[in-house]
C-alpha cells in the first residue's frame, strides 16, 4: 500500500491590503485573499500543525511584510531606490515620462526582488521565508493569493490616513473595492460604473496634505504621523482630492454628497467597501 500524503489547508486565512507599482498603471491599490497548504508529518497529537498556530503566525508575518505597505518590484525599469536614516526614497517614471516620488519610513515600503508584482510572484517570495516559522514536521508550504470575485463595479485606490494610530497612516497603501449605489431603493449600476471609472487606479488625497508646490499637472502630498514623515508626488490626473481624511466612512459620505447633487429629492444609499468584506454604508435621512 502506498504511503498517504497528508496536507493541511486554510482557505481565506487572511486578507492583505496594499498598493504596488505597476509598469504602466503606476500606483495601484490591491486586496488579496491568502490561502495556504502545508504538507508534512503528523506529530504526537496527530497534527501537522495546530490551525490556531498556523493562522496566527502567517497573519502576523503578512501584516509585518506586506499588508498596508507600498510594494515595489526592485527590478522594474525606471526605478531608483535609496535607503538612509531608517527611510526609503524611491523615484519612478511612468511610460509617459511623468515622475512618481515617495519618501517613507522603511516599515511602510516592501521592496521585492521581482520585475513586476503578481499574485504568483509575491506568493513565491513569501513562501521562501514562511516555512521557517513552522516546526520540523512541516515539510513544504504553498501560499496562494486570490483576488475577490466581484460582480459589478469596483475600483483600485490608494490613500494614507495621517491621524490613524495603526498602519493605515502609511501614505501609499490601498485597496481593491466594490461599490453599490441605490437611488430610491433601486440599484444604480450606471452610477456604480461611473464612480468605479472615476476612481480607477486613483490616489484619494486629503486637501490638507496637498502641498503648496502642487499644480494642475502634479500633486505633492506630505504629512507627519506617529511612524514618521511621509511624502508622495505623482501626476494630478491620477489623484482625486477630498476635503476630509480618506477613511472609508468619509469616502462613502463624499460619494453620497456628490450623488445627491444630481438627485436632490431622492433617497440615496452608498455602500462603499474597503478591500474585502468590510466598508461603510451612508444614506440620506428618511
């Protein structure tokens, strides 16, 4: 009889929300679900590894090395990187020649030895380091990243929350998010598509973070937060400025206000997501 191969799997282990540099699209917000398979021998409890241990260790590692960061492929064309005094400065040029610049504490930027960011490439980079987190009976590890299947409108956005006490304060992290809009109780997919196109690969900036040297063609954002000093400069056509911090609650409220301008006598509801399975609902008072 052939010896059995035993594997442990964890679907929907956690989600990672981050932004990355794309060779054509520039700054892209993304959200992926993490799935894991471990192969190995059974211990004296009859386990490869306890599920609680697996989930805790993988999530903690991803939170420290990928989640809420700007992920940069170190081998991409037109990229310049410099590390100094606990900071990373990067400069990159779009195919059009326009410049993107970012300065942030090292913990806010993940530099990966890749030509381009992809689910498969990032997973392989993670796998090479994650196996060391587990006991000897774990012989191999397979990590898979999956984007949420979304029927309808969604957008990729990047942002930074200066006042946030956690990692959301990082100036260039992001999400892949769906949006649902109802007017007088009816789903309005036309409005959903309009805002998805408006927010496609966008940086949602807070006006108070917009610096005086910004202009119609170029935006420069900067602020100081608990983790350090942050700066981001990129073409204005990839930015959308709002008057408040860009929390999902404020984004939903902004969408509601803009839609109400077109439908002032209607009942409007906006359901805006921040990545996978979470977000904010705002609606006009009854």
